[in-house]
C-alpha cells in the first residue's frame, strides 16, 4: 500500500492542487492530512472544499484551533493573530463546522497521525521534545510509525530495533527521495509542509509511505508561488507570508 501524507497546507490552493496532481500520478492508495489546513494563505475555503471532495481524513491543527476560538490568540505571534482573524472571515459556516469536527489524532492501519506530537498533542513542536520524553513515548506507543506536522520541516526520528543504533534515539533530516526503514525500529516522521515551507526550499513537500517496500519518499513539488503570493497580498494578509513562500 502507498499512503501519501500531506500537512500544513495553510490555505495554499496552488501548492495543494499540484501535490494532488502528483499524488494522482504516483499510484497512491490513500491520503491523510495532518492539519493546519488553514492560516497564512489566501484560500482556506478552497482547500477545505478539496479535502471534502476527495474525502481525505484529516486531524486538527493549531491554526484550526485558533480560527475556532479554542486556542487563545495570544498563543500566536502578532502576524499569525492577523492571519487567524482574516482566515475566520474567509470561511463559510459549513467550512467552520467541518474544521470543528476534526479529531486530535487518527490511528489508521497501525499508524498514528497527529499535528504536533504523539499521541495527541496539537501544539507541541517536535524539536522541543527531549530524547528522554521521546523514549518514553516510543515505548508506550502501539503504532510503529507516527506522522506529525507543525514544524514545517522534514525529519525522521527512530528508536529501538536490533540494528547498531538499537535503543538510541536517532534524529535525521528526511531528505528528498527514498529513505529505507529498518524493520524493527519505531519512527516519528515529520512530513514537512505543502503550503508554507520553512526549510529554504520553495517547493511544496509531502511524504509517501510505501508499506510493501517499507520506505518513505519525500517529494518536492514545484507550483505557481507568484500566484499564491499575489493572492496573499490581495487578501490583506501580512506581506511576510507572501515573501516567506519564496
Ligand atoms: Fe503549520
């Protein structure tokens, strides 16, 4: 089975459409979305519509919490607060209702999907978690692989198994292309960001997990950055969110 994991789309319709086109060409059996569907970008409603149209299961992100008034605005920096308020004004009641029904996590076919950190944190950043806490979570998690978003960075953290790395926690960037997994090891995989890159590369990123090959593939997808940047300006969203796309 080939599972595509998309996260942090952030209302970037151009990026999401190109990623879906790539998914359609890549022999994918199912798609899962890890939240932050909205925020920063100009097309929150359009992205929600596509997720619904494609029946893509999705978990809650911190930007959804903000838009729904379930996370205090003070949690966000001042520009992100503007984004939350503008995003709220761009969404229909139907879309807000959809966002309100998103779960904190999903366990599907032996894998866990959560926005921030397993088992169900929406707001914890992976880079803020100590190895001590990682070890504790890895030993209690039933699922072998957990997929997370939130940091907008591609990363793979491994634990356990019979190999030379054994019980030690390993951290590595998840590089473009294919990464083979070790059969007895558990993993937390940070799937990057479709719509708001923070790794110095302007392409949309997503991850394919091939369960038969037991391998991950990080895909880098070009899209019309100029079109999204212009729409961000036209929507009155902070200029930084347009510039950061490049
Ligand atoms: Fe995000």
